[in-house]
C-alpha cells in the first residue's frame, strides 16, 4: 500500500437547510474510489452501504397532517481506493424545514412578475399589468392563496389560467371561482380535474372552467400573453408567452431541472404522450416562437432558465431516444418504482441547462425506434398549414401569397428516409413547390419496414 490517502468525499448539495425533499450525490476526486456512507450517525467503514449514483440517498420532507416538520439528517461518508489509505470521514449535516401547507412565499422575478411558492415549492406566477392581473396555476397548498395575492393585485380584476390538470397545480382553484374571477383551462384536461377534485375534496366547479386554447390572448395592460398548446405532460397542457419581453410561462410543459431534487420532464404516467409524439409537439411549438424566448418560468424550478439552451437539451434528449431507442436509457434518479427510466442530456452537477425525461421503458415510443416512419413537423415559410401539424394526421392544406411555396419537412427519426414527390430529400431542408399543386412526402422507417405518406395541398391567395 502506498502512503497516499484517498481524497475526502464531497456532497452535492453541501450541508444546508432546505424546504423540500433532497437527494444527495456523493463524490470523490480519487479515480476508482468507492464511497461508503451512513445516515444513522455512526462512523462509516468498508462494511457500510456503498454509494450508488443511480440510487441517491433521500432526505425526506415530512408532514404532520397539514403542518410541516423540521427534520435533521446527518450523512457520513468515507472513500476507499485500491492500494491507498482510506479517506478521512466527511460529515454533512442537513435540515429539511418543511413549511406548513397554508404557507405561501413570493418574490418578484421580473418587473410585474411574481413567483409564488407553496409548501412543496410548486410554482405559481402572478403577472400584473396596468389594467388586469393574471395568475398562472393554483398550486398544491391549502392556504388562502386568494388573500395572499390580493395585495399584489390591488384593485385590478384578476383572471386565472390553469395550465394543466395535475393536482399540484389546481388545489386553490375554487377560491377564485368563489370570488368571481374567471378561471381558464383547456378542456382536454377537464375530466382529469374532475377526478382529482373529487378525490381531494377540492370543490372545483367544472362548469366555471372556461375553455382555453391556442390562439387566445390575454391583454392585461402593458403586457400581452399568447396561449400555445404543448400537449405531452398532459393532453391539455398550455403555455403562455409574453413575446414582447421574451417570457415563457411553461409550468410543466417542458419539465424542470432542479439538480438536487433530480427533476425532469415527467412522462411516465398513463395519459402522457409517447416521446416521439411529444418531440413533435415541442418542435411545432418551438418553430412558432423560434429565437424569441429569453426567460423560462416553469412549474417547479427555483431559478429562472435563461435563453433556449435548456429547450435545446430537452429536444436533444427526446431525439436521442427516438433515434437510438432504449439503449440510451438510464435508471431514473427520482423513481416512483423500478420501471421508471430516463434519458438525460447534459451534466446535472455542472450544466444549468441539463435536461432529463422520466418515462416507462416499454411504452415510451409509439413503435420500436427502428420502425418510426412519421414526420414530426411540417412548416411553410410565411404561412400556417391547416390543420395544425400532428404526426398522425396525414393530409394538410396551405394558402400562400406568391407563386412558390417554401416547405420544410422534418422526420421524427433523423435516421428515417424521406422522399418528396418521389425524389430523395433531406429532413429539415427547404423544398420549393409551385403554388396550386399538391406535394407528397413519403417517410420510411430506419429498418425499411414501415412507411407513411403525407400530402400538402398548396393554393395561392
């Protein structure tokens, strides 16, 4: 054995106080070192539990009914490397100070934009204009959210948008219905809300949920928010975009990436889209707002996501799964059971724009990746196709202003074959066609066993 000593383990996050459940990653700078740890206060030895980077130690946030409990955890770790002396014992002390379920916190993250957190750190966004105010989502908390936002709203009328029907975003909805606010939600999530409302005794009036769909707009005075549909996490999920300021209010449509909670885009439950279908929805939405997003406010992230690098990574993660299949999957760092996997893009520990997608291994795609034979997007420069693009709709029409139409088809798998009117073509390349004709796109799966044909009828205005 050499005289060298194994490096002392470090922890991510380091010791500190947190409000919600955390997962601890133990690290050692010595190559080949094995980390052993305890969580019961005893000194770790070579016989102690081995740190598994796929099964992180969990520091649970604990509730006592609707009261939060403050819990202390101590993680002690030692690293052992071959032919070296063991490291000193490292001790990491954590406090999980769970807030009561009635508590809300707020901070202004952009002029006139307030991020509100409930006890579980689910995020709501209050956007205050010169004429009206708009609350995005109603959280999981059991406190008086209406009373909490009133000082920020002042005498302005308040509208509420529920981005999707999951329980952590709807609990306080009825408070606003009782106070004559208009509450909007895409009706594709209406049945979901009905089920959760009954199960959780939320008393949400389904008849007073005004339908919300793409193309709608909220002008609140000094700020305009456009509605876009981004189905996937739920089939009725919408986002709001303040184009003038580049602010995207995304809730859970594009997931979250808190590194110590090991967040991701959750796509593992029934009713959520297969990843190739979601990839299309993401590409279609991004095409409509390309280059315009400056800040992203999600339903769970603590910090603002800047620019589009996170969305690039999210799209890359989905694309890798579509192109390469299950081989790219790793065990989920936040599993609900053994059958939850994920695809990751970027380094969680160092990259603020890392992205991950949680999914079910056997149902994550509509077909084996070698047999995917669809387009994920079809656009025409300066015009919108009808109906809006979906991979399982094959016939489209568009009206253009000139003699020619510039068309861009995108194959779902980058390995699929593509022909346009019988001639070989490249995905994402611009194709020119004469107005007044019908263009045919044939997509062939990577293994050649499946194909689909899409048509686009063009006409001149």
